[in-house]
């Protein structure tokens, strides 16, 4: 990744396009699951969404492998796509907005308390 | 039996370690093995997220191998750290089940 790509996110656009091209090859019910996965993963995105790229790549990889096995999407993901996404994001250590807000709040409170105490 | 998922959650990782410990295997086979044991609610996605975690924590060694058709499959074996973790899992399991059995029998 070069500086230009970092600033414009053009590498992300390219990656998104590559994901969507791969997703188009999937059977219809798998494509529907892919849409749902993207929705459930978005709360875990950082500012640019860059942290989600490897996670989405993993999820898409699983869909591709299992689709080519001829498994039904229900055998693969069951009813709990949200839980699957949380486990994926958690497993990869994705930090969501809430975590960062909480950290910031903690820092600010600590700073204020420090000022009072000092 | 329905609604086992909540109770299973904490132990599923140990179950997957045990299955990998007995022979080199891959996600689909692990899922079917668990289903065969009677854990019908376990789907491949669940096993997949566990496998990612095990790999990230350095408990398994993964090798990609071509499969008959479609993309290559990832096969997993336990490494030394994985075998230690598995032993710890069974020790904890032993502890919990012995305590709970005691409770059930009304002992104190």
C-alpha cells in the first residue's frame, strides 16, 4: 500500500470490487448471506473500514469453500449470522466504535481526575 | 436436545481441540463429527470461527492442501501448545463436572 492509496482509500475501493466480483459467483442464498454478513460486520469497522478487509476476506473464503462443497447455507451459518459475525470480528481483534469511545472517555476522566488530584 | 448452544459455548473450543488432537482434520469433518455426537446446532461457521481463534493463538498448525474439487482445504494438527491447552481443558472439565455432580447428589 502506498501513500496515495492510504490517503484516498483507492486500494479499499479496489478490494471491495474484488469482493463483489467473487460474491457474484456464489449461489443466490449464499449471496443473500454475504449481504447480511456485510451488514452485521459494519459496526466493527474503524474509520476507514480497513480493519474489516481481512475479516470479510475470511468470511467470503468460507462461503466459497462451502458453496463448492454443495452445502446448504443453513448448514454453514445456521440461524445466527449476527453471532457468527461477532465471533469473526472478535476473533480477529476488531475494535469497534464503542470500544474506542469508552477508551477515550476513560482517558478523559483519568486526565480530569489527575488534574483535580494534582 | 434443543438449546444446548449456550451451555456448549465455553466447551466447544476444547471439543474441537480434542477432535484435532486425535487426527489431522478440516472444518467440515469437525462439524460433521460434532453433529454426529448429537450437537445438531453446531454449524460450520461456528467451527470456522473457533479454528481461526485456535490458529491465531498458536495452538494448531494449519496446512492448505488441494481438494478434489473447488478451493484448497485447510487441514489442522495440534502443536505442543495445543496439546498443553487440551490437557488443561480436560483438567478444568474434570473439575467442573465433579463439582456439579456433587451438587446434584446433594453433597456439600
